[in-house]
C-alpha cells in the first residue's frame, strides 16, 4: 500500500507519509533475538576497543587496575546501546530523520497487529503487550532477588560457620536490595499501570505508545546490567552504596551505577507517559470525581517517581565519575562530602517507598469494592490520603539521616514531617476498613491478599513511628529492626498487595482465571513464613543486632534461626504462587470478559481485548463503585424518627 | 409496638436530643458494632504485653545503662501503648469481616446485597481527629524527648563550653576498617581498643573515621552516631550502670563490618582511675 492517504474507521485521514515496502519495514526483522545479538556484539566490541586502548599499567583513581573497570563499563554502555538498537527502539526517530516517517500501517505493525505470540518478544507499542511484558520482567526480577534473599537467610541461619565469603555476602545484600526495589517499583505500575490504566480510563492506548515500549526495554537492558554485576564482584555496599565505601567495591559497582542511570531514564519515560495519558485521555464524562482510585494512585506514583529518580541518577552519575575519572564529589580527602551523597540518595530513597506503596494501596482499594459488593468508603478521603502522601513525600528524606551527625538541628523538622505522614496514610487505612465494614465478603484470592496487606501494613506502620522518632531511632537505626520494618511495608504491604492486584487482573491480562486453590495456598504459606521471618527479625533488632552483618553474637541465634525457617517457607509459598501463575496462564480455566462482575470500564472490554480496546469510546455517566443496595439500617432509622436521612449510594 | 410497652430505645417525645446523638446511640445498639468494640478491647489486651516484651528484648544485655537509654525505652513503651488501640481496632474490623459479616464463596458473582455506604461523616471526622491527635502527641513527645536526649548527650557544643564540661571525660573515637580505637586525650593520649568508661561521669565522644562511614553504636548506653571521614561528630552520655556492654558498627563498612565490634567496660571511679594508671595514662583527672 503506497497511497498517500488512508481511511481509518471510515474517516479520511490527513496525508500519510508514503509507504515503502511492507508495513513495519525493518521492524519486521527485529526482535528480542536481534536485540540480544546486537547488544552482545556491541558490548564485546566496545570492551575490546577499550581494552586495546587502556595501557596495562593504568589504574583508577582508587589505585585499582583500570583495565577491568574500563572494559566492563564500556561493555555495559555498549550493551545498552546495542540492545536498544537491535530491538528497534530508535527506528522511529531514525526514519523520521531520514524523511521516511512511520505510516499508519507501520504504526499498526509496531502495535503488534496480526503478529500473534511473536509480538511479545518485539518492540511492540500496544499497551497491553507492554503490560504483559512488564509482568514477565517483574516476575523474573523477583525470582532473581528472591533467590538472593534465600542465600542471605541461609548465611544468617547457619550461625556456626561462614557459608559465603564476605565479598559474596556483601554483594548478595546489595544486589538483593536493589533488585527488589526495582521489582517492587514496577510490580504494580508496570503490568497494571500499562495494561489496565488506559482501559480503565477508556482510552485506546497510552499517550506515547513508542515511549511505552522504550521504557520497558530500557528496563530489560538495566536488569541485565544488574545481573551481570554479580559476575564481576557485585556491588558490596548495600543498595544505598554509600560513598566512599562504594569506591572500594569491585567493578560490579559500575553495573549497579549503570543500572540506576538507565532505570531512572526508563522510569522518567514511563512516568511522563502514564501522567500524560491520565491527564489527557480520560473518556468523556470521566471527571476527576468519577476517576477510579487506581488511576489516582498510578498518577501519584508517577509524579513522585518523576521528581525523585533524577536525584538518584545524579548521585550515581557523580559517583561513577568519582570512580572512573577521579572527580571528588564524595571524596572527603579532597573536600568532597559524604553527606552530599547521602542527601542525594535519600531524596530518592524516601519518595521511592511511596512510589511502591501508593499503587499497591490504590489497586487494593480498587478491587475491594468489587469483592465486597459495596462502594469505596469515603472516596474523597482516599484521594486526600494519596495527595497528602505525595505532598509530604518529598519533605521527609532526612529521617534516614538522623544518626549521621549531618545537621542535628534538622532532626526536629524532619521528625515532624515524618510523623505527619501517618495522617494521610491513616486515611487510606480508614478507607480500607470502612469498605470492609458490613460488606458481604466474596472470599476470592484478591480479597484475601487485602487482609494480608492491611495486617502487615498496620505492623509496618506502627513500627515506622518508632523509627520516625529520633530518640527511638537512636537505638533502632541501622539495626535489624529497620530491616524488618521496611520488609513489612514493602513486602508485607507492597508485595502482598501486588499479588492481590495481579490475581485480580489476571483474567483480563491472560484470559484465564488465576487458580484459586493453588494461588491461595501459595499466598497464605508466604504470609505465615513472612510473619515468622520478619517478626523474629524485629526481635533481633530489639536485641541490638546490626543489619547487613555476616556473623553475629550468639544471643541473636534463635531469632535468626526462626527467621531463616520463615524465609524458606516464604520461598516455598512464592514458588507455589508462581506455579499457580504459570499453570493458570498456560492451562487455567478460561475467563469471561468480566468474571468478577466489576462495573469499571476496563472489565467492559471484550475478551481477548481487541487491539484498540473499545470499538466505540465509552462515555462515563456515573460515579465509580456503584455497588450495593441502600443501607437497610438507614431506612429503619428514617422510619423510626421520621428524620430525613441523606440518601447515599446507588441511585 | 404496643402502647403499654414502649420499646426501650424509642426516643421520648418530644425530644430535644440532637439527631446525630440519636444516630450514634442507635449505632452502638447494632450487634456488629458491639462485637467490633468487644473484639477491639480483647485484641488490645492481647497486644498489651508487647509493651513489656519489647523492652525485655532490648534489656537482654544489661540496658538501660544510661539516662539516654532509659529515655529511649520510655519512648518505645509509650509509643507501643499509644498505637495499640488503633491497631486493635483495625485488626478487630479485619477479624469481624472474616468471621462476622456475611460470606459468599464460589465463582458466581454474588448479588449486590451490601449496604452502599459511601461515607460516614461522624466516623471519618472521628478518625481524622483521633489520628491527628495521636500524631500530634507523638510529635510533641518526640520533640521533648529529643531535646532531653540532646541535652543529655551534650549536643554539639564543645566540651569546654558545656556546663561542668571541665569535669567530663573526653574520648576520641576513631573508626577504621574494621576496628574501633578510643583515645583519651586528657590522659596523655592513652589509646585502647576496648572502651573503658567511668560510671556516673559525663563522657564526650568526638567521633570520626579514617576511611569510610562507620556508625558508633554503644548499644546499652543508647549512643549512636555516624563516624564520617573528613568530619567529627559529637555526642555524649553519662553511664549510670557498671558492667560490660557492646559497641557495634551500625553502618555497612565493607567486608568485615560484622566483626567491627568491641566491648565497653563501665567501671566505678576508682577502678577506672586505676585502669588509667596501669595503662600508662599518666595523671588522672
């Protein structure tokens, strides 16, 4: 087809660029295979050139042999560029520069039209494909991070000898940390944000479909950088990679730094894309008071990610130049400041917690009305809670630095702002328990995950107030108590919520129901293991066990043994849950388009969801969550005293 | 209702009781409301032992050995007590939702039978007010305690300018991979790798590091501060209990971070002075 105009849905379109050859052009030949191939070729090539250029006597500013450092860095950069090139990430702009802009047919090809399963291993722009790809990537990173967690707990459970060398153990804790942070950041916003949000707001795709695919494949490139770092010594400094300790690490540190630099780009792109989509592409009639709470959650998370990640990226770029070119941003010998690094890092580090928590909380609130068959309790409070968290999220970072001696006077205001954040978080808890209140419980897996989430979040939240308090933090900072606390928040609330969210949307994403029995067994096994692991970790922290240690005094043995047993139970539970996902995906019960009887837009689409989601764009005419019947108690009350009772709910 | 037996909850007519009061009273009579309240109390009492269990775990190796640590433990105790009611209430709702309110299972979408409650002004206001008051209480408590602890640890004012500063013992703490060194400048620069402290006498710590960031944590004394390369951080404490306690590094500092720990010996004044003499520390202060 080489006509200059096309007809879309019976409407004559403005002039299209002429079509050269088959739709898709060179994109027809590019997929994950060519991406990997080009990436490896570029990595090896760049590494080889740098190896040839680096004299064997050269050293880095920290007097390490420069060869491995420079070769690895060049290899990583080569990998990222080559991989993205081989995936076809730059085809759009390249063709535009060459005067052969993408045509409508090209765009449809890139969206995966008529490609079948092949579209899942290509640079596909369809948001549903990207969502599924994100889900797979998330599971892979979780598997990687989870395996490392098992190794860590093995080391800590074996209290009578060292299982791993300190080098390997330290790289385990750092890589586990950052892998899980990345996985949790994308766990909800990636799969559900991409797959569900456009459908939920009644749009045909994201605002920038190609950027959508770009963010996903940048993430893949970053993840490979991270995993590769394990093979060159790893990053041995905890995920925070405090300087100047970071400069002592083996070349694996570069893998971490490049991962963060690339991941921050990926996050920025994804955030802008989601925010633009939500702001501009909501269906007619979907006013802000009719927008589902999950959309608010994703928007808030994207907004926080957008301002927080640049700090992290800067900190790692500066640390990278310190390491490779001898700049002294963080080197106190030459007037650099270690506190500068800590500030930059935690300016990301704390908003990042809410980047993780808010989407899971929001997807929880989104699914609760469906399974309790009643509206969300205090929709406005839920929005207020999210807005409050976003507003305060940027003002609390220095509570990670109470004990650094950086500026003791600022501990006062940061304690204030940190404890204030319990109020908007409390709003979200209120909305959750208010929605539980008197609801008919439909005992399905997604709702069961919500019980787990609220339970864990209460424990994580309450232990958080000890840590937010400077005097108590003077004891707890840097101890196992902190580790237990943030696992209760990020894993107990974040991951269990994400499991619920994925179980909820599984039928829409895969066309099959997530196996109720196996999934529940996995979920509750993991839940029990979780309480054992991190409950006893609180005890270890209270006893005074520092975090990130390889060996410890005998008094901590018992709590660590329990913790390790619990960790294996979590591992077992997660494997069962993973098995439920895999078996259900391949051979589960086929789902109808709307198996949960939900009233929101994303469930009104056909199954499988057609390329452009909606044949005719929907118009929203009512508030979300119109479930339930008028409260019989209210009617009784009205009848009793003749008062005019405000009619609420379905009308 | 018969005329002879007015229902016990019927308002007397005419009534000037405000309708909202009436609704609250009516609400309290509902069985689930009573159950949730009962559950809240039961769960609250079940959680109550935590207040002491937390402290018991903290006190295993002899804490509190200073007023600072005492303040920390009081804070933990108070925060636990304050958070129990709200935690108990949330757990009570979860439990009652699992056990008390109606259940449907099976794959069929259940009928819409739940009450369409989109909000509750009294409930939401109550929650906001209570949670804000709790947060305010935590903040005020924290600020007061922080001021207290800062005073007890001599803030960042140099030793000479402190009230009674001349009497205080100064210890220069240096972290390096992976040992602690304690220098006593008032005692001819006597150095030790075990921290000897006199009981009931103010001690100032000038903390620094030779290489990477460490964290000087005198566990049972409740002292914790980073040891930063290129900077000196200051803190202090008055140990009030003789005994053997622990110093641990609480900031990942490289390969042997786990082994960067040593002992604190808090000695009576006489024992401390004789230790100083025997170790060649010259004059005693």
